C-alpha cells in the first residue's frame, strides 16, 4: 500500500511539473520561458534553437528520473530505506526537472539583452491611484471565516471527547483556516495591478480578481476542514475492509482544492484576456530583471507581498518584502524540520525496536524512542498469548507491512498500544483498565519466554 501511495505521489508530481514547465515553450501573453519578448523576436533562429534544446533536455531529465524510481519499487520490503530513498528522489526531482526551464530562461534573457528586445518601459512599476483606492471594494467579508473556524472547532471538540490521541490531527482544520485567513489579509494589502491606460478597465479587473480570490481562500478553508473530517473517519474506522474506501476518498478530496485553484485562476486569466483584447490601451512593463530564473520575484521597489506567477498558476511572494522573506524562509525551515524529524524517527525506529522489561518493583516498561509506555503489574486485568490480532486502524503511530507501533484502534477492542511485528505470532495481549497492549518479539521463542516471565510475576 505504501509503495502504491508514493508512486501515485510521483505520478501526480510528474503531471504537475509537466503542466507547469512545458507550456512555457509557447509564446503567450507576450512571454516565452517567462521572458517578455516582442512578437518579431520569435522569427529569429536563436529563439527556435532555445525551444528545441529545452524539449530535448526536458525529455532527457524525465527519462532519468523515471529510471531512478526503479530501485524504489524493488525496496518494498525495506520500508525505512524505501521511504528515505523516495524523500531523496522527490527533492532531486523538483530541483532537476526545473533545470531545463531555468536554462532556457537564462538563454532567452541573454538573447533579449543582446538584441535589445525590450517591451514597454524597462524596470518600471506603474500605479493607478483610483484603482489602488477602490481595489478592495468587493472582496469577501472576513467574518465568513466563522464558517470554517466553526467546522474546525467542532471537529476538535469531537476529538477531545472521543479520542484525545487524535487532537493533534483534528486541530489541523483550525490551523489551516488561520493560514487562509492570513493569506486573505495579506492579499488585501497587495498593490493593485495596472493592465491598461483605462482606469475603468483596471478597476474592473482588479475587483474581479480580488473578489474571486477572497472567496476562493474561504472555500478552500471549508474544503480542508472536510478533508480533516475524512482523515478522522479513516483513523476511527475499525472495519479493515473499508480502509481502502476511506483512503481513496481522502486522495480524491486532495484533488478538490487543486481543481478549485486551477479553475479560479484560469477563469481570472480568461476574463483578463477577453477584456484586454477589446481595450486597445494595454500597458506592458519590462521587469524581467526582477524574476530570478523566471520563478522567484525579488523587487525592492514593489511593496506588494503577492504577485501573479509567470510560471504556473496562482501567486508567488515578493522576496524583497519582510513578509515575503518570512514566508519563504519560514516554509523552508518548517519543511526542513518536518523532513529531518520524520527521517530521525524512522532511523530511531529502525535501529531501536521496542524492548519489554520487568523491573524489580513489578513495573513493566516498554522502551521505544517514539512511544514508550510503562505500567504496574497490579493494573493488569488479563494476560493472554494469542495467535491472531484483531484488525483496526492507526491513530498515532507507525504502521508498515513489517510492524505496527504506537496508538491504534482495534475492532472489537477499541484503544490499544501496539508493539508488534506483523504476521509473526504469537502475540502477548495485556488488558489494562483503559486500553490493551499487544507485544511480540521478532523471535517467537523470545515472545513465549517474556510471556512466561509475566505469568510468573503475576503468580498465574
């Protein structure tokens, strides 16, 4: 299952990267490879050579990255190494697949400078006072965020009442709603975009754009709260046969915000093209110098936090602003913490399996770097050695094809702590007041020895 999920992520990544970079080889909206060019520049053979080189490089990098996935598939029995390999492949993929575009951008920009193919006014940020004054007139009211916040709070209360182990997951709805609220607030402070010499056109297009995006952020907050609800239903599910259904539903739910983003931004773009095609007073500014590799925008003369991307859809941040720097470096730092944290947990899990020991004071301790647990033998209500384990779902722990460790919810039992090697009976089952504990060793004989020691301590 893990292999299938990760391969699906790789496929989605390929499709996303292709949809982002390959269209850049076509001249659209006055740009080629994110470089502003006049139409007559396309007649030069040097430009056609850049296009051809981009296509060959992109195909070559794609073949190499697909070939690098082959070892990953054959590592399905080595979960730790497989996931670590995928992490490395994933980061290399996003870096290397951008190389053909970045090189095409530099080559096109060099040709532009050589032939002086400048469009409009160079390095100028134009403003329209009337547009700037009226740009937020029709944005969605912020009080509408009460809806997703209420959904997130309700989901969190369910977690607090039914299963505190899931509080961390269920609080995600409130967190992501707060994030979208922050984006909404920052978007309202963004300077209006000047499309034309006609103030009415500028006003209409800015209002339409901001209205669409302000409602989009609210809708995405609602959708993500529903997504967290589905995750909760998966974790609380005790029917193993339904697990595939819930996973499929969650994956499909992941595609909904992507579809909404694409739809809204495409609609905004189409609306702009239709209005400007009839206007005849379009203003084009030449600010290629502020686009590093055609992707990152760094303009100290522009106080806008968000600007429209040249590559792909949506907005990007102006890294010359304080807010932009915080967002970029904060995201990098958070990503580094998550990746390093997950990698560290996997290394600790692989090198330090759970160990059950009985202390002289009849205290039982299960040592494990991530989910250690201890209890007194006087708390044991029932002790058994069983050949089969009930099915269930993970609530907070590790679940691979080889082992299950951490907090689980088992069918017919409820809450349980698992420290087991899968499909490797027997299992020690310990019933406590509020939970069950399942434990076994990789060596079945060692499991039986531990069970005998527990029986002896209990006087049974």
